[in-house]
């Protein structure tokens, strides 16, 4: 069995609330920006490159101390592939998206709407963890100011 490693980002903006970016893949499901880690790239370099290619976003700011992972299997050309995707949380100020040919659509959504949009349990869990993390960070930030 072959193993494949990719890196991705749970990208968000702070409007009045936190909103997350989702891309619609060719098979119709929605998910996060992600891509194969190329030779001589680290995970964050992959995310920066893939985000620029897939969305046009070039102002990512990674959130320290958040890192998630999903693992799954899929078949490609008759071979079973064990895929692992490492996700980071990244903030952007960019609202307009320049969608690549790889995707059919995009949406910026608040957590409550986003969790309904996602099809896969592991991605729902990643989003829940990211949202909980951001809400806790916001509370601790407010405490420091007050």
C-alpha cells in the first residue's frame, strides 16, 4: 500500500464573527484547501503554495499551536492509497477568491452552517476543534486586555 502526505489549512476571516473558507471539489463534496507536499517543501510552504494556486489568497497568517490531522484510504488506478493530511489554522484578510480549475465553487461560512455542509466525519471534527480553539483564544485574549 502506498502512503501519501498532504498539507492543508482551515482558513478563516474575522468579520463580525469567525467565518471559514470551503472549496467544492470536483466530485461535489466540500472541504478545506489542501495539496500534496512536494519534495523540498515543509507543510507550511505547501499550504502557502496550494492556497495561492487554489484561491488566490497570499496573506495567510498561521495560528500558533493548532495542528490537526486526518487519515483516510482511497483507490487510485487500482492501488489502495493511505493518505494523511496535516492541517493548520490560518487567518486571512482576503475576501475575494480566484478559484482554480480544480474546484467548482467556494463559500465563506460561519461554524453552524459549515458543519452542516461538510460530508466527512473527520473534517467535521477538525472544524469543531478549530472553532473551539479560536473561541478559547479569543476569550484568553480578551482577559489579557481587560
